[in-house]
C-alpha cells in the first residue's frame, strides 16, 4: 500500500512512477502536480495475475519504444476507470475513456495516455498473454479499444474487481490463485464478447462465466417471489437441467444458493434497518412465515433474527 503523503513532497512522484513501472511496465510519467503529488496505489497478487487500484491527479503515461526494448513483461493490460477519464493514443488511433470503461493495451506496443484534470480512480489489471485463452492474433484486434463495463460480461468483471479490491481481509492467501483463474476467465470472456467469438471459449470458461452471470442475476432479484429455477433458467435462455448442472459444478444447488443469498440480505437489513419489523424483512426475501424464517436464520447464524438485531455488536455495512 502506497500513500504519497507518507513521503516528503520531493520524493512522492518518483516513487509513484517506480511503483507503476513495477506493477505494469516501465513508463515515463509527467504531471502538472509532480511537485506536490498526492496519490495512493495498492498491489494485489492473484497468482499470475495482479491488480493495482490507484487514485491520482492529472498524469501522462508514455510507454516508448526504447522502454519496450529495455523491458517487456509481455502482459495484457486492462484499466477499469471508476472516476475521471482520459484519452489513449495507440497505433495512430485515439480512444476516449470514461467511468466504467475498460481501456486495453499490452506492454509490447508504445502508447500515450493522458488522464483528465481531476482525480482519477482506476483499477489496473495485468494478465500474462498466455493466461488469455484465445488466440493472441485475435485478441490484438480489440486491444486499444474501450470496452464497456456497464453490461454483460463487462459488468460482471466490474463487480468482481470492485468486490475483490474493496476488502481483501475476507479472502485467505490460499484463495488468490483461484481468484486469479476466475479473473482470467472473465477477461477472456470480455474479449470473446467484443470479438463476437464466444464459441471459441473453452467449455470451462463458458460454464464459469455463465455461473457468475446467473449468480449476479439472483442477487439482483432476491426480492422477487417468482425467483424460481425455471424463471432463472428462462432469463438466461438455458434449460433447468443445464442450470442445475452449472450449480452442481459450483458445489451447490440453485435452491441452496438462493436461500443463502436471501438469508445474507435479510441479515444485512436486520443490522441496517432497525425500524423495519422482522416479519417484513422475512417477507421481503421470500420467507412465507416468521417461524420458518426464524428457524432457518438460527440454523445458519446460531441466533434468532431478533437476538441478532439487538446484540451489543452488530456489523453494519458501510
């Protein structure tokens, strides 16, 4: 974790430039705020893949042919812009970036990126070319483009990245390689969607991506009383038997996943909405009667909903 304000003002910009070079690849950085540079940067390792969430003021990122000759990790890079924006110049093309766009490049080709004047909040993703399960000559056709993170696989990737980077304390170090594999599958699926070549995806990647899409759909519709396996399957244009196979591969069942997510949502509401009666929360998440909700809640969390709400310490959401 890097906080520029922990360093003397004269050292901040140079240290930040060095860290960006380590996280991605060596670049020349320039900024109107270099003399009093205020930025943060974290580095997270997920096996072969790494993430580097960062917040910074105006910056120019320039990867030159000379720097490429000196050092090329041969990685594919994605930037998820969360706040702010910029312009990327790449191979005589120009791409405008805004919030919830993914900018793509790779370390073997020169580029120049100029961020917007205000603070920029972004997550950098470094994926070895060998971890993208599509022919590289095909992937290069979309490199340099801005890919949307507001729908489809892009939205799933945004959700994954923001969840993983917001609170790393909920993950064990041993889970990092598995998270990296999920991330590489989502990146591969994002490229395949942009190329309209989803049939090229390996079966495991298609299955995992579908599982993530279905789970996201379930979490968005927990309050829908018609959230049945049939409705879930129909929303994704698959059969119910296919849906059940997807969840068996995940080590659970559709019904168990829906129940667990509804219980967790109810638990959060108990902590964050103390004025709402317990029976209202139970009904909101599809529990037909108070007794069933209480029994299921106690079996899962070891206490009743009422006792959980009135416990001395209840973890509340930010």
